[in-house]
C-alpha cells in the first residue's frame, strides 16, 4: 500500500459551486478526463491524489481504499474522497464516456456510496467557465 500523493495530475479545475445542491465541481477537457479515468483504473490501493480547489477554500484528496464502499467527508479544510475499487471502475468508465463524447458539453455524476459532506460530485466538460462559475460561491 502506498501513501504517496500526487498533486492534481489530471489538469482539472476543482471547486465547490452553489447550484440547487452544493456541488464539488470538476471542470476539465477530453485529455484531463481521460487521464483521470486512467488514474482511477491503474492507481494502487492507498495511493492519494490531491486536487487543489479554486473558489471555496477546500482541497480534495482522492484515495483508492480497500473498502466495499467509498465516502466523501470533510477532514478539517480538506475533502476526503475515498473510492472503493468497484467505484473506481465505475467512475473511470463514466469519465471515459465523458472524455470520448463528441458533444461539446456534458457531465457525469460521481457520487460515492456514503456522502457525509452532502456535496454532489460532478465532472463537467464544456459547460462552465472556470473563471466565473466559482465566483458565485465566493459571493455567497
């Protein structure tokens, strides 16, 4: 098991957006979602991937865990997103579909089995301007 951490290897822009439900929004393009899908498929148990968030002051640490179900919870000023191997396969498929889509815009929901943070997780391609979408969150 590795505790080694990678820093935002996928090139995504991550933050909390205020929609009807508060949302952990991951903005990216075709290559960034393909890289994240690959990471989810090939990462070993215990490997941590850190996403430095914009907008609200929260960073996200994604960890592949040897549990039946993953979860999302706050740990101080960071969100801990623990993903089970089953969820990693499912989320990787969803992210690859998003990456492979010829549509200009689209999204996928990546919600874990347990969500103590009560945030919806959405991967989005081409739907929002990363320079503007998180401004609303800061003004709230």
